[in-house]
C-alpha cells in the first residue's frame, strides 16, 4: 500500500522467518495481536522483512511490467512520466527499452538513493545531458520520513491520536544525507519525500546546508515530494531556498476523513496547504503519485480547485482557503 504498509499470510511469514520473537526493525513496526503475535500487517520499513523474501523479477519481466504501465499512460494522453526512484533493475529495464526504441513516451528517471551502488556509478558519469533522448536520468529520489496514514511521518510533536509517538525519519528510514548531498553537488536534481512537519523542517535544513556548501546547486529546482504537513514558520523557506513542492491534489480530499485526527485542529492548518506554499514563494507542481491516487487529469484538477471528492464532499470543500484557481492547477 503506497510503500508504507504491507501484509502477508501465515505461509509468507513462515517463509520469511517472521514470528513472535522477531523484533521491530529500525524505522518499522510489526503490528501484533493482544498476545504479541504478528497480525500479518507490516508498517514502514518492516515491509522489507517480507519483501526481501519475495523472488525478484528478472529484468525482462520488469521490462514487461514497465511497458504495460507506460502504454496505459500513453493511451490516457500523457507524453511523459517521472519514475520517482529507479533502482538498478528498473533503470536497466528503462535503458534496454530505450535501446530497442520501445519507450512509448518520455521517461524522467530519478535514481533511487536507496540503491547507493547505482548512484555511485552515475556520480562517476554525471547527469544525463541528452535532451533528445526518450529517457532522461539527471535526478535522485530519497525518502526522509514515511506516511501520515501509517503514523510514520515525522512530526515535531506527538501524534494527536497516539501520544508518545512522532514517526520515523532520517537514517532510521534509509535517508543517506552524505550520498544525496554529493549527488546534488555533482549536478543532479534531488526530490526528497517529506510528509510530517518535522520531516519537512529537517529536509529544508538539509537543503539549506547543502546550498551553503554548493551555492550553484540551488538553481536546479530541487523538490520536496508531498510537503504534506508544514509548520507555519517554514512556508517562506521553500521560496527562499528556491524549492518546488511536488504535491497531490487527490491526497487532500482522500485523507480528509482521518488526517485531522492524526495531527489535531491546529497542525492541520499547515496540511495540504497549496495556497500557503504559493504565498511562501514555493514552486508548485501537481501529480497523482501513481499509484497513490487516480492519475486522471480531470480528477486532479477537480480536487485542486474544489477541495472536494467526486461526490462533492465535504460540502464547501475541505479547508477551501487552501484551494487554487483553475489556471494555477493547470500550470501545476
């Protein structure tokens, strides 16, 4: 589920060696029943306990998966997509499809910071400069924290519905600060996933430190993916640092039934705050975070302008003061 929750049956857990004595890994949680036994649900980095035992598809199988998805996007009218986190297998699949003239649309491939060996190889080569290629590789994707729904987003203060818990982030969640900084200094654009107000502040601090050492890198339109809950003191920093907020209109209306319970009535005012980020000078881009939400362009525009779901709920829009105009939504 969006990379932040997973589940398996009894046989899967047995094959992976997961049992009652298995400790929670750093940055993850095994959801357990009253007796302490695994329930089958894994949150955040605990997913890897199960995922690492699933047979890895071959590059040829991955090419088939990739092509099937790209053909759906092409048929839906898209001319290009971003792959936000290509590991070696996916990157090789894209490269082989490009060599065979098999890409039906343009692909902007963002190297997965969680695949450091692949990143090191690209550091030696440098960013892709071929503007005519169907495949462009000149960016890196990193994750600073997890999701709000799984209470993995890093918060400055405790979750309103789970006292004593503030999420997971940083090195605990696989964020390699040194590697990402080197890629930025080498001319790669960065997109860093940040959901909670604590996660967003730390990512802003990271960019600020990196730009202080490499001022020229500030011009590459680096991104914060989601920027989902931002402290009011931090909105202006997006503009000052020249950052782009990569956001998803569908997330706001789909999360609205439960998001305020997570963070309370005050912090939610900085949540999914497109208008506040615009006022703070942030660049703003909209997307679906496929498969995070429906990629239909008209659904995205509807959510951005009305802050309501397909049924017009909630009436009047969810915190409608954060809505954008149709022109802004189309540009984003």
